[in-house]
């Protein structure tokens, strides 16, 4: 199991003042207000200003390692937020595109809330189409599989088979850009394709 690589430890304590209206990646959709700051521990205390069913309200204490979750941007501006490694979605997706080629077979690995399992038996194989990236910012994939000599289906992109042995098992679809474990990810359902961005 892998967790996000490159965790940033940026102390943004001085970027926020008591009374600031803020938004938090830990609770998307809830507006917050900074209600306190602990100078010694560098903790920023926020309290939700919207409806909440919790008896104690929507209260969160953010330690320095979690300051990246806090922003003055509205929650629907999430595309501009840095992830846990301090990167925007564009930095992550551009690196993925620059490191791959159209037609290349790659793996997507099963993801949970805070990890990605980079084991071949928990993966799917995909053929990449990067032709629409420059104009539309879109990467398309087609699920594929290959068969070895005895007919066993293979899904590991590193399998020693001829490139034309990979046969389609589904249609071409665009990848989604989402956050998995607070890290920007290229995903096909619950499968993460930019696994190199996880430990």
C-alpha cells in the first residue's frame, strides 16, 4: 500500500487571521471562520458557519502539517488548491502527460481513502491517448488485457508480451482528475494511474 509522496510541511500560520472567512479541504462545501490561533503550537482553529448536525459543530483544529487544507478561495475553486505535496492539479497532470506517450500501456492501481495498492494483481491495464491534451486538457484511456501462452489474461503493463497482444476490453473514456488521499490523481473509477506520485 502506498500513501501520497512529497507531503509538504508548510506552516501557513501567518496567512490567516482570527475572523477570516475561509474554506477547508477536509470539509468541502462548508464555509468556515478562523476563531482562534495557538501561537505556541501554530494551530489554526476554524469553526463552520453553515448548518451542521454535529453537536459540537463543524470545528477543526489545523496543525502546521495540515495548513495546506486551508484557503481563502471558495470551495468550488478547488482546482487552484495545492494538494498535500503542494502541487496543483495542472502540475501533476502535465508531468503525467510529459512522462508518457500515446499508445503506451500503463497500469491503474486500486485506491482507497488514504492509500493506493501498487500490486499487479490489484491493477487494470490501459492504453493511453494523449492527442487531446494540448487542445482540451484531456487524457483518454481504453481498458486492455493480453493473454499469455496458456490463455491466462494479463493486466500488468510490464508483462512480456508483444504490443499488439493488448486487446480492448472496453471503450475509450476520458480520465478524471480527482483527489485521492489529498493528492491530485488521474483516475479511472477507483483506479489511480499516476501511481508514481504515491510512495
